[in-house]
């Protein structure tokens, strides 16, 4: 039985690689037929987010001191760490969403899955600690409860989408309401409190602490016991939630770009029928994709519980659209088949830098929404322009 399964997996990989090679040869042929101006346009469409992020950061570096009379600077250690902390939930929701959208799907439940995971992790953590477990094993129990509950929602999404062929938009919209109700019921329509006092350190302590000037210094894995001016000027560098998120990002990059699972994800998004004919286990992969999307949302919910030392049934409510915006701005095609994890990271950074900079310039929140929405539309137009150029070239080659 094991030998037969290994042979089946080997055949799946060969078929998948053959399909990938055929698609690659077609793309290379289309690329060779492009004019220099078309190549330049495609290149700019792929790097525009990086360029935009750099220009935007430069704008705020110059404009914030001018607008505040030099009393506030945008380019500081504290501000950079605030931006990193701000992107954590959006990025974690966007990571799983990246896989799903590359596979030509959508997951509208991630925001409320994060909320449910926050509640479940808080309940599991509190229950474990009250039963006599030490703090660290209780934190691990909270992680298992939050991510496990989230993954169950993703499994339900994936099974209904893959096996019953119900559109992902409808399924995940429905489960978002179910998950929302479950979060309210489990939290009794309130914040889950009563968590261990020492929990705050897991969500707010950091790898490094820096105090400039006399009496200060750089401290590793040790928060200095200081007060007064020294405490006010202390910078927290790489908080633990940022480190955990970085590890998840690195794992997602490996999974998408270095594994058979990642190749299958691109193949499914490039063409469902072709993926089936190539021998890819499409239904199984779709189920796994939605479990993955929910699991990264579960990590976001667990980290929010650690950071705020409470479980909130509404913490993820406003983050769904921001996570999708980060994915789109980062260059993931809404039609499936293309995109990168690094692109999603850049998209999340653009949103965080943009909102942080506008706040420092005292721009009203309404304008922040307008600017982010405009950037999303621009990203979609750029993506469609690139696809239009490549599509026309491929059609010309067929003739």
C-alpha cells in the first residue's frame, strides 16, 4: 500500500512538472515576442509596489518634519517598530489569502476566524493555567486551541468548495457569519479576561531593547529595569509577535516557492481543468489551501490575545478588506495563477506606512481610506494591463 501511494505521488509530481514545463515554454515564447516597450511595461508592473513603497517612505521622511516644525521625525527606530507591529494581523491574514487567491479562490471568513481564534486561545490558555499548568505550556495550549479551531473552519470551507462545488465567495461568506456568531457565544458577548498576569510579556516583550545616551545601552532578551526619562526613551526592537510573524512568512515563502504544494497552487490557479488533467489532486489541495488560510488567521488571533492579554470576539472584524488589499497591492492576480509572498509583505507594508504617515501628518481617517482604496484600484489596473499585454502576445503566437 505504501509503495503504491509513493508511486502515485511520484506520478503526480511528474505530471505536475510536465504541465509546469509546458506553461513555462509558452511563457518564454511569449516573452521573446514582446517588444522592448512591452518588456519595460511588464517589468515596471512587477516592481511598481517596491518603487511606490520607497517613494512613499521618502515623502513622509521629508514631509513629517516639515509639517511638525521638526519636532517629529518619521524615520525613527520606534516608528519603524510600530509599523512592523501594525502589519502583523493584516500580513498573517494576507499570507493564507495569498495561497487561496493564487489558486483562483477567495476567503471572506479570515477576519472572523481571527476573532474566533482569539476567543478560543484565551479560553484554552486560561483553562490550562487555572488547571495548574505553568505559563509557557498554557501559552502553547492557547496556540493549539486558537489555530486548531481556526483550521476546523478552514476544513469546512475547503470540503464544501472542493466536494460540493459551491462557489468560494458564497461558502466563506456564510462561514464568516457562523464564525462570528460562535465567537460571540463562546465569549458570552464580552471580552475574555482573567488571563495570567505574566502573559503580557509574551505579547509585548522583545528580542532587543535600546536606550540612547548616558545610562543607556543595548539589551538582548532582557527588559532593563529603568524609569523616568530612560524608560520614556527606551526603544523596543523586534517584539516577539514580529519574530513569530517573520518565521511564518519564511515558512510560507518556502511552502509556496520550494514545494510541490506550491507548484500545485499555481497550477490550479492557472487552469483548473488543466490541473485535473495533469493528475494534480485538486480537491485535496483546495481543502488544504483553505485550512492554511484559516490557520494563519488563527495565529493572528493567538498573537492578539498575547498582546492585549484578552480574547476579543471582534478583533478581526475590520481586517478582512485590508488583508485582501495587501494581497492585491502586492501583485497577486485576482484571476489566479500568479503572485508571491514577498509581494504580500510589500503590500502590507505599503498600507501600514501609508496610514502611519498620514496619521503623523494629522490627515483625517476618511482620507486614509480614500488613499488606500485608490492604491488598490491602481494595483488592479496595473495587473490587468500586464495580463493584457501577455495575453495579446500569446494569441498572436497561436495564429
